[in-house]
C-alpha cells in the first residue's frame, strides 16, 4: 500500500496485536488530538467512555476475523467525534482503519482493490462486506428519496386542488348569502301585510269565534315567520361580515331592564318568575341595539326552555371595565356534549319550548356573533334537568 494514496482519504491505519497495542502506524492523516505511536494502546485515541466498546471491537475482530463500521468516540480539535473503526485479522496481528465516516473507509478499500499486494488479501475480504452494506444503504436511501418526492408531489397537487375548492366554496357561500338576504328582504313586506290584516280581523268583535281563532293563528304564524326572516337576514349579514356596529353612550341597566320587561308577560303566562339584581346604572359606550338583541335572545330562551313555577335570575353588574350579564334558569338544561354546538346556526336540541314554542336554532348563533362584534365573550354552563346559566361579558366601550 502506498502512503500517498491513503493520505488522500484522511484515515488513520495501523497494525496492532489482539490487545490493541500498536505495532506499526501505516497512515496517519486523521487529525486527532492524540497522535498514535507504535508501542501505545489503541485506546490512547479513544475517549474513556468508549473504552469498553473499543475492547469489544478488538475481541470481535479476533473472534470473527473482521469488524466493520464501529463508531467509537475520539477527540479532535478538543471535541468528541464519532469516528468509524473497521478492522481485520492478519495472522496474529490486527489491521485497523479509522476514518471520519464509513464512506471514507469504503473509498480506501476501493483503492486497496487496485493494489496487488499479497499481504492485503485477507484485509480486502473483510472490507468488501462493509462496502456492500454501505451501497445497500445508499440504494435504499435513493428509493426512500424517490418515494418522498412522489408523495411530496401528490401533496402539492392535493393542496392546489384544496385551494381551488376553497375559493369555489367562498364564492358559493357569498352567492348563497346574497340570495338569502334578497329572499328574506322581499318576503318581509308581504308578511307584514298578512300579519297586520290578520291582527286587525282578530280584533273584530263581531266575527264568529271559529273565524277569530283562525285570524289569531294566521297572525301568530306570520309573526313567527317575520322573526325567522329577521334572523335569516342577521345570519346573511353576519356571514357577509356586514354587521354594522352603531356606537352611542347609554345606561346599560336601563336598556337591559326595558328589554327584559318586554318579556315579563310571556314569563307570567308560564308562571315563571323573573328576578333582576345588580347595579342600578352602568355607563356604556357601545351598540345598544345589539345589547337588546343579546338579552332578548337569552331571556326568551330561558322562558322558552323552563317549566312553569320556576325562577329566572338575571344579574347585571359592572366589573373590571366590563358589563357582566348573567341569565340563569331552572329549565330543561343542555347535555354537556351539546354545549359547544348550541352556538352553531340551525342547531336545535329539542323540537320546541316547554309550552310548544317554536324554535329556529338561529338565536344563539346570532348572539355569539354579535357579542364577538362588540368585543365580548359568551359562556354557558348547564346541567340537564337542573338549568342553564349564560354569562356575557362586554367591554364598557367598544
Ligand atoms: P332556538 O331557541 O330558536 O331553537 P337558539 O339558537 O336560541 O335557537 O338555541 C339553540 C338550541 O339551544 C335550542 O334549540 C335549545 O335546544 C338550546 N337552548 C338554548 N337556550 C337554552 C336554555 N336556556 N335551556 C335549554 N336549552 C337551551
């Protein structure tokens, strides 16, 4: 073997005995902190923590004739480095090559293949094994790389298709909102006419009772349809993000109490008591209409989903620059696994209220959106058969 060829590969090559005592350093091109010399143990270049492994390496060469690709820690530039050790048995002696990587050693072995030296024959066989293992690994790495590239391309295509479908969905949703808004708007006027005339006819004292009942039913049904249409208009406005916030300064307690009072007759009809407690006035700069809509929906639901002879407790308080509104009922309650869903549009957990009141499944989704629009939060706690508590926190100025 010529020194010049080995030097090119930056390896350390030496002959040693079965205990690792160096007899002759053949090539010394690997820059290690300790320079290995004849008469020294091979362990001199190995980090003490790797000594056991190094001894195991020597034993393996002795028992099997060769050991390849062992990683042992050596010190270079004051730092530990995992060098690759490969060795083969030559008669009583061991021949060991240390390189930075398995690749370095494979290159050396490839070079050895071209050197016609009897002494190196045993050595070649041992290293050929290592080169084959290395090539096998390279082949499987190449296959894995090809597979990764294929999967990556598929992912990019899927991502492009998703983006296309998502754009299409946005467009269709906008179209649906425009249609919903137009239809609801156009239906509102004729319904007002029907509800108005039905109410007028129902007030006619001379009509026969059967007809009066029919007029009242027409009036009630058209009022419900008007409510539904107003909700649908809200939903389409919210989805089109056109929810206008109309800011003014007002007393939140007065606004809330006035709206709550409008519901007292419904509560009374079901023998439900409504208790309002809290601060006597709270100055707020926000959207008063939205505040009315929030409390109207929550109190309306509390009455709708409560049984007679129960109490609804409403608390209105100011705390930490925010209005805290709490509506607590002793009604039918909501199952824990349904709590998150009730804020989604068109979700109804029951077909109607406890007295057969109609429901659209839109109210709470609108409430959640307008609470967010004026910078607040809404939370609910509930237990089936015990009751529900809705808590709204709104900043005093939005
Ligand atoms: P609606 O009351 O018109 O159905 P909401 O969006 O206001 O629509 O409410 C959604 C659903 O949540 C209701 O259908 C009802 O099942 C449930 N829910 C709302 N409020 C209460 C409450 N206070 N107690 C029990 N269930 C309620």
